[in-house]
């Protein structure tokens, strides 16, 4: 993500500050003002989704690296002389006779 990482919080604080001025007496918004507010909220929602996607990608990649490290540890133990750990041969696909499916079979 190349955007300013703090843009979302900065824009939310700015929006809150603009609305805080009206806290004592309330505010009435016209149609154009409501459209602008909705447009700003839509943009903030989009920016929040970008951040969520980026964080999710990092977490997913981190979990993948942890899985690879765990697999490497198991393989190293299985390869160690004197280890009682044995790897099993892969089985055919479940509910399969071991042959690849034919084109006409469903």
C-alpha cells in the first residue's frame, strides 16, 4: 500500500473536529451537504478496506511462513538418524480408484 498510512485516522479526526463545532446546538444539513458527507464516508470506508486488505495479506503471509517453518522442522526431525518419526506415503484422493477422472465422468 503506497498511500499515507495515517490518512484514514487523519481524515476521521478532521471530520470529527468539523462536526464537534456543532455539538452544543446541533446542525441541519441540506441535500448537498449530506451528499458531500456521504461521499467522504464512502471514501473513508474504501480507505479502511484497503488497510484491512493489506493487514490481512501480511497476516496470511506470516501464517504461511510459520506453516513452512513447522513443516521444515518436522521434515528435519524425520530425516534425523535415529528419529522415531516416519513420513507416510500420500494416499490416492478420497473416494477415488486412483485413476485420473475421464472427461465424460461427472
